């Protein structure tokens, strides 16, 4: 009986040690400047554009990297007279360096990012530069 209890104790100690190990978090965020163009007319006074940009960018980074967690530090934007938007976003992806995340994001140039449901606005990435 003592032998079986020691096995149980070792097994519990191992599980506890693994569970207590902190997950590696990617804290090395990258900041990117996008020029985005909507596929429909967007009224910045009635559309939550910050939520649109955060969703579109984070979703796209998660899908492109396959990361379990993507950390978004927020977006800011400027509404341009030509209907485009200059968007600055800072993001990191679990398990990816800032350089790897930047490489993924700069690959979005010329592609379309999908906005949040229910009224999905698609955003053409006219250009993107990451620092």
C-alpha cells in the first residue's frame, strides 16, 4: 500500500509542477501602420471603427500564424478624405517573435481582411509597414 501511495504522490507532484509552469507569452509586440480601404461606404460616426480594425487585424493574425493567443494592444486611426483609413495597431502572437509577427502582417498587403459580424465590412490592405 505504501508503494502505491508513493506512486500516486509522484504522479500528483508531476501534474502540479506541469500545471504550475507558466505558459510562454509573447510580449515582444510589433506596431504596424496600415492603409485600409472598405468594400462598402463606412460612416465613422455610426460604425465602431476601432472594433472593426481590432477584430479584422487580430483575426487575420491568428488565422495566419495559428497562434493559440494573439494579444492586441489597440488600434488608432485617421479617416482619410479618399475613403481609406490609416490604422496603427500593436499586436503580438504567442510563440512568435516580433519579427515573425511583422513578417506575417506585412504579407497582408494586397489581401482583404474580414471585419466582425453581423454586418461584415471587408478591408483591402492597400499597404502595411511594421516597425
